[in-house]
């Protein structure tokens, strides 16, 4: 009995549970939560820690602040390479696409008139206030600028961007040979109370309900997934809403956006594309296998179904820039993208 007791005391202590760290933005949160529930049941020895922030802020935590994350999500897959390649990541996964919209409520001025053909005219009216996310903080804002810039060509009115953006902020634009370049300085300097700029669109939606502003630019997954009850959306044409993957090269790519355009050391040049969500597993992720196990669930039926519920369209299969660099267990769920 004494030997048995001593043998029992000699057993090594139980292993400490692992922690899967996920940095993500707002709109895919319902799908991440759905995948997390299944993951915790399947892998009870691994905890999940999620941090929610803007897309660029999440990536900068890894590249500038030295934080470790196992999965980093972004609402624009195309900014992963310029921000994280090659030191911090070497592949991306494009898993869903979304569409740009304009949020409003029943109490918004001219709510009974606005539609996909006249929204830019209504936003120019003197008594209308509207909001936009900070383009230097992430895709929420610069996609909205792209949406407005594309409107110049689609509605055949070259004054739209000037009247909405340049007249009210320090953001400028130029055109050459049918290509548009938008420059966003560090200080966006709103010039009037007509326009409100916030770090992310989720903070703008309650302001609409409170009557502080009438409209806000955002994308459908953000409005439906993060917005409060009572928020409505304007259906916009595909040439403006960035939802049509077939229009990327012929329409959307005509717009380039320079973030921190007055800061050479921080400047990021973006070529506008479709509104497509992405993610990566950083090269220094502490728990790469756990990340792959989580993404098997997220990229499968569980995550796909949850994305659809907030009006985000999953790509089936998801796409990657390099199948050989994606975890082997995820390759059956992926196809080679461009």
C-alpha cells in the first residue's frame, strides 16, 4: 500500500491547458462564436481568448507591439501581405465576401425617400449629417471611400466625391486616365459638423438611432451583425457596393487609396477590390495546430451557416494565395486563389 501511495505521488502534474488567441474585427464575430462552441467541446484542453479590434490595429499588435496571436482576422484579405508579409505571415485565406451599404433608421431625415439611385444627393443636403469610419484605422473606412469614389463614374457625376468627402475633410482625390487615387492624411480634419469620423462603424449606428446623425457608411455584415435593432440599409448597385467578384479588375481596381498618405514611414497603398474577408495564422503563432483545428470548424458548415445569418456570403471553398503554406489539414477546405 505504501509503494502504491508513493507511486501515485510520483505522477507528473496535469499539463497546463493551452490558450488559442484570436484577434478579430466585428462582423465575423457570430461565426467565430459558433465555431468556438464546437471547438471547446471537441478540444476541452484548449481555452479560447478573443480580442476584438479594427483590422489594422489587430495586425499591428503582432507586427509592432510584439503580441502573439494564433489567428488574425481582417475585413480585407488584401492588406495582409503589405502589413504582415514576409516576416509575420506568408499566406492568407479569403473566406467570405460582403457588400457595402448605407445605414439609416426611420427617424433619419428623408428616410422615406432614400434609395440606391439618389443616396448621394440626399447626403449632400445641408440639413443631413452622416458618419464614416476612419480609413486609416482599417477597411471599414477605406472601402467606404472607394464606394463613394466609384459613384462618380457609375452615376456619371464627377462632383460626388468632392462634395461629400473633399469639401468636408482633409481627404483628397485625383483622376488620371480613368484611374482614381485617394489620399488619406494622418489628420483627416473634418471641416464641418456635417460629417462624423469614428474609428469603426459600429459606434455610428447608435448615433443614428439617437438622432445625432442621419446616415452612416458600412458593410452589410457590420450593420446586420453589429448594428442595433431598428437600423435599415440602402441596397446599392454592384458597381458601387463592391460585392461582385467579376467586377474587380474592370471596375473596382480603378481606385487606389493611400493610407497615412503624408507619412512615408507608415504609408500603405491599397488597390480597391471586392469586399472580401480574410485571415492568417502568423508565423510566430504559439499554437499553430490549435489554430488549424479551429479553422477546420470555422471554414466548414458551422462557420458558413453563421456567416450567412449576418448577410456575409461564405466562399465555398475558401481561397488561399499558397496552398503549400496553408496547414495540411485545411487544404481540403481550400482552393488556390489569385
